[in-house]
C-alpha cells in the first residue's frame, strides 16, 4: 500500500522560507509526474507545482518565482522550496501524482503570519 508523508510545514513570518518534503513508500516514483497541492480552509484543493518524470516543472501563477519543486527518485521524495512566503500561502500542503492519485497523506500545515 502506498503511503505519502508530508513534512516541513510550520509557522513563518511573511517573507520567510520553508522547505516541504514528501516521502513516498510502497511505490517507485521515477515514472510518474508528481504534484504539490494546497488547500486553504473552506476552499478546494489547488495545484501549486508540478514536476514531470523528466524533471520539467510548472507552477501556479500565484507562486511562480517564489516556489521551486524538485524530486529525488532514488530517495522516492519530492520537495517544495518556498521563498517569499505570503499570508495567502497559508494552507495544508499535500503531494501526490496527478493521474490516478494514491491515498492522500495527512498533509503539512503552512501558516504565514506576523
């Protein structure tokens, strides 16, 4: 059974940085695109960043230039470096593959507040 474990969230002031990690167990990831999503209270889950199996990346307009997604296929992990954080980045962050998603992990809470 595939398990996703997100970590690295926390409370940070506006303009600060966090690095999120997603560890995948029970499956390889090298052949899959992977995505970071986020869900703010009362809102739908939205795509934040996407990385293909070949390493091509795409980002939501709201995070372009601030967030960087990366992957380590050998370690079966996906990371999200978040710089220049804003209060509107506050959400629970999840990772998964975009097609036929695995069971969702618990996510990691990111709170941006002064």
